[in-house]
């Protein structure tokens, strides 16, 4: 997919506030509303815009801590990896999960209310997943940077 400067400008506007009206977006990027609408629809059909969502403040919802969990599995068969990924997708506290190279198989970011909540999640959900050989947990002390993809062009 190739994006020109107008597409990137539209994406920046939507990333900053996806509730902006078409008129607000078109005025900000210097295009007509019709041209803007056509470009947005093209970006949606190409899958560049996957969805429109809301950015929630997890702390205000009671999730004050994040834990980064590094996991190693006993086996690496296709079935094991598929089943592990399927079960992870059912645990709402898991915010992100990455299959990675290196010493561990997965890095997982989990939102929890506190240490007791994390202990409960380990007991009731994570450690009930078959095939986990080893895990290492680190509580996030402070988030230094959160960003989406840079939209420059």
C-alpha cells in the first residue's frame, strides 16, 4: 500500500481523534469533504484503517498495574502454539502477547488491579494453561513511552 502525504495527514487526524467529523478532517488536511471521504473509504478497504475504537484509561477503571510476563513452553508443535494462543485470547486482562525469538517464547503484557489480582490471575487462568515450562514476571514501574506508528512522509 502506498500512501501519499494527504493519506498520512488524514490518518494523523483520525489517530488523534477518530470522532472528528468529515468536515473537521477535510479542513485540517486541506481537501474537500468528498475527496477526504473517498480516501478514508480506500484506506478502510485496503485494511490500513482496521477499526475505530476508544482509548481507555485503565487506571481509572481500576487496573493500576501492568505485568510483563516472559513464558517458555514445553513444546513448540503447531497444535501447542495454536492452543496456547487460543487460550491467551480468552483472558481479558492480557493486553498484548508476542511470540518472540530468544530465551523465551512469549512476552505478554497483562493489566491487573494490584499484586493480589495478579496472583489470582496466575492461579486461576495462566497456570491452568497446559504446556507452560517456565515464566518470569516483572511489574511495570512506569511507562516511559507509548506510541503508535509514526505517520511521516
